[in-house]
């Protein structure tokens, strides 16, 4: 039994600790993973769930997650899903190497048939690699800082069971994108999964990874995901994360990217689903000459909350980072953006830009935005800014004067605002599908379109 120091005020931790004790025997395989799991549950017990008194969480109340019963999925079940169901989901029809996970577990019969990959490339289940005691996974899994103050990442380290493993050796290029498709099918309140994805791109390699989260039901379940990306010198990776979960669900995710010298990393976060979603994004520009773009769009309505919290650390000189996040909010929904650019003393000649723009479609929608610079070098070019506003009535009048109806004019302006983000997606089929999805939802609702059923 693991002995833990528990936060006395954190009674909510008890079910998690009890579940870990039952999970402990399974968690010990392979042996080298268990210390990581033990450290994760210990850190979670010490920290407890975040509160509004903590600066990084003061705009996002996770008390509803803390109150959920903890019911992790420990078994694989395709739950009557078919390949036709998969093909009808966002990105499901794109030509890709597709790994399908149902409630956190890999389901081979729903995934794409194995195809010949360049020599040395690995695309498969993380659980399978752990069962084989893969040296590759041992070398890279959780070997880089994940943010010691994030209890959700700690909880994932304790309970993760499966996820995607993508490994591209030096000099190799993936012709097709890899699609990591996560499907939730449970209506059970508190049903919880902890996906863990590990993406490794070695020197001068190239890859596109699509990561999407969808549901086939409306349910108050909880997804707690972590994606690790390790890019070697000169590697080029585009990562697209699409979150469209049940509007009764909760989604907390972390993206941790460790970027080597001269690499090119583009990451997109598109959030349209979940009652509460939070994306913690940490990028470490650990080598010289890194090019990093973080790009995001959140569309919310009703009582949804979408939170993006990021730290971009410039640790070496001659690196560029640019962050562009747009929010479109309707009803009583809420958006949160907290972007911190940290420039270390050694990171001279840094060029960093951060913008957050928000479009409020109702008087009850709110945004809390906090772009932030923390600079310890003296030869840098850093800017940041945020805007919050409503649709421009002059632009609507201009379009109406040319015979366009009022609602169509509104949709066109909102679509253009979203398009600023979507057009930066480099993989053309994914970009076109996201653009179509936004337009379809705007047509269903002149403000922010109603979510389609699966």
C-alpha cells in the first residue's frame, strides 16, 4: 500500500486514493512505470483540486468535477460502435492512419487497417508498448517537466492506461496524418478516463497529428488527457486538437511540448464542446532557432466554460513564438485565456507575440483574459494584447446594403472571425473540414450553431 501525505482540506481525494489501492497491482506493470504512478497519486493527494483562491484557477471553478463520483474505465468495450459511426465523426472520413479509443481504450476493429510505414515508424497503442516494456516509451514518457502545480496531470500520471504512441525516426516523413480519435459513450455520471498520448519526432522528421474528442451521448463524464510531444533538431510537426464532447461533460487536458534546436511546431486547439473545458499548454523552446505557433478557437454557448492556460518558455536565443486565440461566446457562456510568455536570461533575440480576441454575441457572455510577459533578457521583441467586443454594426449595415439578409450578414462576419484561426491549419483536408463545421453550426444558429448529434 502506498503511504501518502494528504491535504487535510481535500476530502475529495479519498475516492481517488481508495481506487488507486485497488488499481495498484495492475499499476505495477511494467515495474518502471509504478514509481511515476505513485508519485502522481501522491502529488494529487498533496495538491487537491484547484480552488478559486489560486491565481491560475481563479476564473475557472472545478468544484463540479471534484463533486463527481470517481468511476474510471478499466475495461475495453467498443459499445456497439461501427466503422460507419467513426466515418461520420469530425476527421473520421479523412485519409489518415487512425487509432480509435472508446472510453480511453484502444479498439483495433474500429481503427484503420495497419499500413506500411517508413522504416522505424511506430504508430500504435501506448498500452501495447507498455505491455512489451518498450525502451522507447521508457526513455521519453514523463521525462520532461509537466508542471508540478497541476493536480490533473498528476492524476493522469497515476491512472492512465492507454493512448496513442507516435514515433517518427530521424529523417522520416509521414505521408498521411495520424488521427487519434477518442470517443466517449457513457451516460454514467462520473465515468472517467485518462488518455495519455506520446508523440516523438526525431531529428529532421515530419508529421501531422490530429487529436479529437467526441461523444455519442449526453453525459456528465470526465475526460482527463495528457499529450506529450518531443521534437528533435529540425523536426516539423503540426498538431491539431479538436474537442467536441458532450455539453454535460467535463474535459481537462494538458499539452506538453519539448522543442529541440531549429524545429518547427504548430499546434491548434479548437474547443466547441463540454460544459467545462480547460487546456493547459506548456511549450519549452529548449533549443536555438525554434519556430512555434500556438493557435486556438473556442466557440461556446449556454452555460459552457472554455479555458486556455498556457506557458511558453523561451530558454534559448533566436527563437520565435506566436500565439493567436479567438473566442466566440453566446448565451451565459464564459471564456478564459491566460497566456504567459517567459523569456529566460539566455534567450536573447527572442521574438514573441501573443493576441487574444473575443467576440461576445450576448449581453450575458463573459471573458476573462490575461496575456502576460515575463522577460529576463534585454535584447528581445515581445508584444501582447487582448480585445473584447461585439459584432460591428457598420459592417452588418454594409453587407445589408448589398442585399444580404441580417442573419446571413451576422453569420458571414462570425465565420470570418473564426476563419482567422482556422486558415492557419496547414493540413488542407483538416482545415476544410473545420471550416465547414463552423459554417454549418452558424447556419443552425445565427449566433453559435447548435451542436450536431453524432
